[in-house]
C-alpha cells in the first residue's frame, strides 16, 4: 500500500506535520489561544503541551483512520461495502484494481488533510504572536 506513489505522498506528508509540531512547540506561549470565534477573536485556551498533544493526536488519528479504511475495505465482505455499480467495480477482473484505486484515493486525501492541519497549526502560531491573539483575515 505504501510502495505506490500515493503511499509515498502520504508518508512524505507526515514529515512537514512532524516538523510543524516540533517548530510550534518552540514558538507557542505556555497559554495558547486554541479556538477562535467567528470574528477571529480567541475564545478558547489551553496549555501548550495539551494543544500540541491534541493536534498531534488528530493528525495521527486521521492518518490512521484513512489509511486503515483503505487497508480494511478489501478484507470486508462485499455486502458491507457500498460503492456505486458494485457488480462492475468488484467483478473478478477489476476487483484488485478497484481496491487499489480506493486505497490510493484515501491516502491522497490523508496527505492533503495532513497538509491542511500544518497550515492550521501555522495560522494558530501566527495568531498567538499577537498581544491579543486573533486570526488575521486574508485580504483578496
């Protein structure tokens, strides 16, 4: 599963995630603004260690969930798998390729999600540098 390009992309997405967590640990204050309301103002706080533990757990959990679903699906009975046109996609001559396609899709989604979490973590670090932490709107 990880020897294909999608698996490599997934594994490589874990590198910037680990680096961002490590860097954030050195940049965040001890009391971290960890939640922001609709106006961008901080309205939830946590300790630095709690925040980094939760973010790390979310990244690891999401990665394991998506990769695990890809690994598990081909091992389930067909009656438990709901895909459009199962007679076509799960026909004996197509079955192995269909599972690989689904696994690759889930690994790419996991990689994109990891990179999204890296961006969210970066924005949180930037917001916490301000005297009154808040998210700065992006101007177009």
